[in-house]
């Protein structure tokens, strides 16, 4: 399952053509998911994102958890296929 599907299913991220032209945003906000990833790539990373968007602490951590789970699933599948 793709990460976007996991985030949609868990109600963390929402895509609606009426909100930010359909860009995936955190549910109940207009903060794009891409903004979160941009912060992670930046110098201060997660700490700065949480400082700038404190109301998104739980959803941000849920995004990281979903990504970690998806990566582990992919690794397991790759290991199973190579065995």
C-alpha cells in the first residue's frame, strides 16, 4: 500500500480539489504535506516544523509512523522475494 493511501485511510492527510487545488494537506488545515517534507529536508527539520505548526504535532508524528511502517513492509517484501 502506498504511503498516500495509508495517510488518507487514517484520516491524517486529505485531498480535495476545493482545498489548495487538490494538493494533499493535513486534515482540517491548509498546510500541505509537502511543507512537512520540506521542513524535514531543511536544517532544523522536525523541531522547526513543530515549532511553526504546534497544532500538527500528532499528525506529523503519524505521518512519520506511516512512512516507517511502509518502509518496513517494503523491506520485508524484498527479503521474502529474494529468499
